[in-house]
C-alpha cells in the first residue's frame, strides 16, 4: 500500500526501569510518525518489551520475583513513559505474548529452517549478557570487555546450540546496503555496516539450552530442550506486532517496515542479522534504518556505578511532555552524542520556550484581543525547510528554522511598533502575525503536539483572546 508508513522504535530490554536515552528514541520515533500523518499517510508506530532476554531472567532472580511478573511490571514502566512523553505507540508488542508473538517467532524459525539455514553444533564462546550476543576476542576492548558494557566480564559459554548460516548472506547483504535497498542514515553508519560485512561474516548461535535460558522464552520448534535466542526472537517483534503468523491481512497491509529507529549500539543486529533472517525466510526487507547517537548525562556515559542514570518521569509529571520533547529534538544532534543535564533543560525551557515561543504568542494574542478585530481562517502548510530537514531526521535543524521564524516575528512587532498602530495599519500588521503564528503552530505539530494544539485553538479565530502563558518561567 503506497500510502502507508510503518515506523518502529527499538524494543527495549526490560531488566531495569527506562532512562533518558529511551525517552530520546521514543520522542524521535513519535515525531517521525506525526510528520508522516501530517503528510496524509496511514501511519502505524510500534515498540514493546524485549522480555525473553537472559538479563531479564537474572534481574528477576535478583529481585526474587517470578519472571513473568517481573517483565510485566517493568514493561509497563516503558509503556507509561511513552504515554507521558505524548509518544503513544499504535502497537505495544510484548515478547512474552504467547498468543501472538510465540507462534510468530516459531514461524520465522521454520521458514529459515526450510531454506536449510539452521543447523546444530557444539560451541564455546564469550557471551555478553548485556548485549545478549557472542563476541570473538578481536571484537573486545583491551580489557577483554564489550565496548557497549565496559566493566562487565563476559561469560565463557560452552553448549550445543542451533546456528544460523549468516555467512551465506554476506554477498547479498553487501549489495543490499550498497544500493540503499535498505537505506541507512547517516552515511557514516552505512560505511560501518559495509566494513563489518566486508570483514567476513561468521555463522551465529540462535538458540540457548533450557538450562541456561532457565526455561524462559520461545521454544525451538521440534526441540523442547532449546529456547530461541533473544535477537532472533526480539527482532521478530517488528513482524509479530503487525500480524506475522497470526493475521495475514494485517501483516500484508503493514509489512515491510518503512523505517526502524535504533541506537548506534544495535546496528549490527538490525542491518545485518535481521535482513539475513528475512532473506532466509523469503520475506520482504525493511526499507530504511535511522541510527541515532546516545545521551551522556552531566558529561559522562550513563552508568549505575557513576549514579547518573537519569529518570525523566519526575520532570514529565511536573512540567509536561513538551519541555523534554523540545530539548531532545532541538538541542541534541541525532548523529552525535549529546549531553543532558537538568540545568541545561531548564535554561533551554526559559530561553527558547518561555521567552521565545511563549512570549511571542502572548504578545500577539494580547494585541489581537485589544484590537477587537476578527481574523478569518488562513491556509497552513509545512515549511519546505522543515520538510527537507525531517526527511533527513534533522530535528534540530528543523526546530532551528522554526525558532528563526519566531525571532523574525518578534522583530517585526518591535520594528512596526504594533502596539502604537491603529485602524488599517494595525489590521495589516496583526493579520500578518496571526497567519505567521498559525503557520508556526502547524509546523510544531510533529515536535510539540500539545503546545501546537493550544496555539491552534487560541488562534483559530475569528476572535483571538489572550490566555495563560504557554510556558510559565521555571
């Protein structure tokens, strides 16, 4: 269906509560979904809970809680975060959903097995529980640790597993990535994937023994002694959530995904493993992958040891979603690590939202109210600059342009001394300001939906009245 747009956020592990990094990705994904809705497309957005990972089992054991209860409770924290961010997903697919997800993942397995790509062998390797993947020595740092989880020793695992013939798809994957059949943004990440592919692919383990999986997860079809390995199972949430294996009509409507939104640490799984599984199963490939960088907090990588894992919920409950949405989208480059601190958040709120947008809206609304003029409806559309920036996921550039427009209107009020004008002269100035503010509000819809809605209602006309400040200073 040409007019559909299916976008996914990565499926977070639910071994701990969400942090500011999860908020960043949920906000970015929601902004993309809202933008495509503005274009008139039929949009579906999906995320959920990666619940079958070994780290969830270990965290549940440490909390002395049954695994199902543990993942149910923790997954709800992530779902709740998405709602508080005003970034609600159309589908929230749980990995422990036995009605839809289990048969879906087993179907994917069977299709790959039918292609002759799954075999069993004894294996010994270094396993990072944090990444849920095996690494060779040359993929580790100088301390023999994974780059994503420094300070965590890898487990030496020896057992008989099922393997997937990843090596078989090396040539095909190189062509797919080089030709942009799967378009990876930014270009630097595309080069990273190609470099990894050209170094050669090894077959990968795609199951765990029941003993090591603690009997948790999706059973391997035809072998109840093994569970499907987390990435084979978790990546399939993108399909199981839209009907694969249980609702063919729904699946055909939405699949393939038009865009996967992911963090840089999981690019290999999405740009290499996932397309390989789909090629093996003779299923359509996702069209694009947008890879964002990470947050540091107060200048340091987030870590429980440092004690700087930032929980965004208190700020959201006190100040609403748009304060955090604006900071994440306007002040963070999607393609570089960005730093978060509460001080910077509140400074940005006061300077850009309270003194910038909020002040302009208040000034113009007051002038309109005092003028007692009527303002007929006017046409609104996306700024070409905003549209071009959103196509490239440059949320920061798009908002910079909108804020330049806000500054121009403030300047226009000062230069024309609007508060001193009367009659036709005042009417002309206010009409220009009202049309401009309506246009700004429309362009803010994907980024700050709540604020955009308030401005649109206040400036709907024909009479415009002043109201409470949009952003009371903090």
